[in-house]
C-alpha cells in the first residue's frame, strides 16, 4: 500500500500542508528541528491513531491551535481509502471515507506502517516491556482479533489485580470470584500466547533470511519466545488456556500475598539469538544493530504475508547510522515494492542508489519544498485560515450540523489495545518474589 497524499492542519509545526508523494522513496532533508520527524510522526499517527513519541495527544496540536487534523489517501491493490484523524483537546475522531469510526479497532489497519528510528535499537537491548510493546503494535496492526484479545486481557488483568489487592488487605474474601477472574484472564491470555507463538515463528523465518543476507551467511538469527506457557502447549488455545489456568492456580497464594498477577503474557519476552547466544547480552554493537535491522525488515515481509500488502516504511534518521553494506540490504529489501519515507540532515553517507531516483523534499520550519524527483510530487503549503482544507472542514461540519472540531468518540475507545502500558503493575517487586523480576 502507499500513502498517495497527505494533508496536515495545525499538526506540530505544520500550519497547513498538502503534499503528494512518490510511490517509491521519499527523502525528507532538512536541518534539525525543522519538522522531519513531525512529518513521519503524522503518517504514523494517521496509521495507528497514536504517536510513537508521546502518549499525550495534545502535544500533536500546533501551539495555540484548538485541534490538529491529518488526512491521507491510502492506495491499495483493492482500492483506496480517505483517512482522516482529528486530534482535539477533548479527544480523537477518526473517519474513513468521511464516515466516522466509533471504534478505533475499526479504523486501525487501514494504513500499515513500519517505523525505524535510532531508538529502535532498544528492541534488542531494551526491557521486556519495550519488546512487548513492539510485538503488540506490530501484530495489532495486522490483526483486529489480536488487538481485541489484548484489550480484553488488559481489562481483565486490571480487574484481577485490583481484586488481588482487596484480598491482600482483607477487603474481600471470596476466592471463588478470584477463580472466575482467573478463568477469564486465562481465556484471553491463551489467545495472545497462541498468536504470539505463531506470528513470532513466522517473523523469525523472515528475519533469519534477511540476517543471513546482511552477514553474508556468517551468522544465524533465531527468536526465542519466552513465556510461562510451556512450548508444547502453545499451539492450541485450549492447551494454552489450561496451562494458564494451572499456572494461575499454583501461584494464587503468592499473588494474593503480593496483590498482583504474577503469571501470564503480560510478562512475556522474546530473545534474539545469534549463533546460539542472546545478542542483547553477548552481541557486539554491530551485531545488535544488524539484528534490529533484520527484525525491522522482517516486519515488512510479515505484514505483506498477513495483509496481502506491503506496509509504508518510515525511516527516521537511521540511514546514516548504517554502513554501506547494511544500507544496500535495506535498499534491496524495499526497492520497487515498499513506499519509503526517510529523513536525513544530509545526503552524505547515504548510498548513491538510494538517492538516485526518489522524490527529495526539503523541510524547513514546517514547510516542504520539492527539490527533485518524479512529477507526482507536488506540494501546497497554504496560509492558515484561508485554505481549502479549512473550507472543506467547515462545509462538512455545516452539512452535519456540528461544530468543526472533533470530540472524544475515539478517545473513549482508547483501551482498544492501544492504551499505554496497562500491562504493567504499579507495585514494586519484592526481591526474588516474581518469576521474572526484571520489571513491574
Ligand atoms: N505542538 C507543536 N506546535 C508547534 N511546533 C511544535 C510542536 N511540537 C513540536 N514543535 C516544533 O517542531 C520542531 C521539531 O520538529 P522535528 O520534526 O522533531 O524536527 P526534525 O526535523 O529535527 O526531525 C521544533 O522546532 C518544535 O518546537
Ligand atoms: Mg528528527
């Protein structure tokens, strides 16, 4: 799929922007703090209805404005969709072909993106929570069912943790009710474990091929899914369900003691293993970088395999961090099939092949100028207050008999799998008490 056109209004430092992009590589070049990342972020937000940089949507609204609007035309083999996301102080509203989507889960997946930024090295080196977030964002984009189960699991987890605390402080006594909560948690948890097992295996296969290519066959990458559900009980939801029920039952006393749920997929992790060793602990920085690149590029193949379309690739400041070899691999992986947006402060150190053909835009103070590239690339940055976008919005609002800025129809649905961090428990870990005590 590709993003044919993007329109912004009062998004970060963009008062108004209307730009058509190349279906292949779009290079955004500019000095620091000009709006390069903001532009990629806008595409990301259009896809996922949340930012990768902040959980506070208000930051997306241009200073002094009431709401931000992102509109994009997404073209797929099967047709095209006009996506629109309005971020107002009271909440978000999403529309597909002008029809409001009351549930985020109905909106997500219309535009699939893979973002690679320097901090993505944290996929390899960071905390298990970082990797879980990565996995969930990734799989959630491909599967509404995954997103649903995740959201249900998180809701149940919050309820069960709250009840465990009541039991701990003797505000509740009914252990049968705890068993009811445990069963429900296990049911949703089983769906997540089985999906993660299958999708991680599929992703690992893609990553291994890419990794072998980058290392010229010298290194072998595998994934190790780390979950408390035993390996031989992850291939059916029934088996995983029973395994989780048993785990919850056997940890019950300790869970009451600690007032929190100690077992389940909210504690999952995945280890990246290169030549038999965990690359986070034993790999060189170069090996970690190569692994992160292979994992990111595998996302592209995984999305293609599961949705029938390649996602849009967003590369924020990563190219100059990769050596020529890795750049060449990246290019091979995307050329002629993946629409790519890449930002850079300079064309130095970027492989010639990458910048030979694409559309190049210069970004300065929230405005884009086409520098080169195919004729498809056109831009209009309109003065605020008199632009077509605003007129259209006003007309649309009038037609609906509503005020122009959007309110919180979608925000109310935030728990829909895209909420920040509900899989974490606030209690501090007792030393040595949790089965994996690396976090809370
Ligand atoms: N809500 C906002 N309203 C207006 N300007 C903003 C907003 N958020 C960030 N900015 C501005 O955007 C600029 C940073 O843009 P960014 O895309 O991160 O730069 P870069 O080109 O280095 O990637 C800064 O000048 C910052 O002040
Ligand atoms: Mg930036």
